[in-house]
C-alpha cells in the first residue's frame, strides 16, 4: 500500500517593512506560481511576524543617518549619498 507524499510546510518569518523580506516574498510567489503552472501540489505557507527593529520610534528615523551609522559600525567606513 502506497502512501501519498506529505507536502512540505514553508514557514516564513518576515518583517512587512523590510525590503529584503519583500524581495524574498516575490521570489516565493514566483516559485509557487511555477509549481502551480506545472500542475504540482503546493506546499502550505505559514506566515509569522518579525520586527527587525523593535526599538524603532513611531515617528521613524533619518534613513541616511542610520545608513551611515550602520556602515561605520560594520567597518565599511563613511558612505556618501
């Protein structure tokens, strides 16, 4: 007696304001569309929230200044825009 293969579960942990998370979501959407077009069964996708910077003030921050600070912290030196 054969059993049906178990479909994978894809757990996605993502921050909705993260541009890299958005790019990853678009790639996942494209992969799922490719599976669907090929008539393959689709995995279950479960979304989980994640906040990249929970200490971010409600009014936001100056992105340029934050980028400079992170670049210096990581040793990339000063980045001019």
